[in-house]
């Protein structure tokens, strides 16, 4: 993920550094009580399953009970706000996502928290690229052919998303903007509904996570043209990176998850949590689980993850502004 390594603005870097600096001395013993892991979505979803898999291993490593606290609502805003307001003593962590830690900033001007100011980044846990998928009836077998087709038919092709302002929608808008395409956006309520419409031919294309589209592609019901990451993925290695295949240098978009703590959590605790989470992520069981979901393992250092969040916020703010995206509150 080359763009993850790029430096953001100096102001963003300063904010991130402040969240992870050693502002307080760590307690002699940590943890001293159960640790609450806040999740902003209902049980059974991708974020919840990641939290439960990791907390089980963390409980053994840290010698304390880990309690997963599901607080759905507001696209994760309720949970993020609760995490922000928790004591910065390491006994509350938050399983954030691209939406709660990045795109919400771009789409919600009244967001009650600031991911850079209010959280101490710990690490990215996993990330998923999207596939550019089309209905088999679309007369394009490569990314360049699809771009040429869309340019030849301005305003005539549709693209589905799992909801206005969501990660897939913003990734699609980044692609559409960089490729200079005039297409019609059709938002649906969830990835399942959007892929169903592409399968039925009502919509020509979408960006879909591998776990949602792979089985359909293997059955010949969808055609995968490219992947939004900077390199092919093992789940479908024939899908070339869109940046190269479409002649769009710098294009990259992924859905990701990560763990943060309230701002001012002592650096020693952040480091301990980072070490144990990365160790858990690299266990054979977790690697196998993520591979089965076509997910890539994370593990960034706290400062690196903080810089990545800043980069993502800046990128998606530009996309929202350029595409004039309006999300109803």
C-alpha cells in the first residue's frame, strides 16, 4: 500500500504525534481490570468478528477478560464518541473502520469527534481491496476497455454502491473522477443488494469486496476487470491493479479496520497493545481466517497507522468535494 507511506501535511503529523507521545507514565501493572473493546456495528458483521477473534487471543496474552461492547448506530459515530470519552488508561479500545476513522470526517461536517485529535492509533488490523466487477453482458474485458466504453456512452452506464458516502461509493467516485467518466450512481442499502442488481444486469458495474463477489465470478455470473490495490491479490491473481491496467497512476482504494485508544493513553500501554495485537494477527489461526475472507493482514506501527489515517482523511475529503457528495444526516 504505497500511498500509506506518503507523508501528510505537517499539521496532521503534529496532531498524530501528540496522540502517541509519552504524556503520562504507564502504570506499574497493566492491565489491572477487564478491557472493553467497543465496536460500532451489530454482532456478526466483519468488524465484530475481527474484534471477537482478536480479543480472545488478547485476553490470554494480557491475563484479563476482554469484553466486546457492540454499540451500533450512526454509522459507528455513537461507538466512536463513546470510545473518545472513555478514560485514557488502556482499559478501553475501539475497533474502528475506514468509515469511523476516515470517511465520516469527509461526509459529516457535524462529526462529534476528530480521529486525529481524539484517538491514539494502535495498529491497522486488516484491509480489503475492491474488485471492479461488471455484468457479463458489458462489452469490456479489461479496465481500459471499460473506461473507453463509458467515455463513448456518457451518462448511459450505471454503477452501484452499498450506500451514498460509504467506502465503496467513495472508491467508485475516485475512479470515476480520475478516469473522467460520466456515469450514473445508484446507491443501495448494503453490498448484498448492490451486487444482486449487477448480477441481474440492472446495473452495469460496481466495486465489490472479494468476499461478496468471488463466488459469483467463479460461476461466470460476474466479470472481474481489476483490483483497487496496488498489487494483485492471491484470491484472484488475474485481476490487475486498476492504477496500471486503467492508466490511472496513483489510484488506490481499500476498505480497512484498525484499533485505537482514547487520546492521551500512555505510550507504554499503546506499545503493549500494539505488540500483542500484531502477534495475534500473525498467528496461524488469524492468518488463515483473514486469507479465507480475502483480507490482507495489517500490523502498522502506531505512528505509521496514524499517518495513514491522516492520508485517508485528506484523500476522501478531496473526493467528496470534487464529486459534490451530499450525505443525509
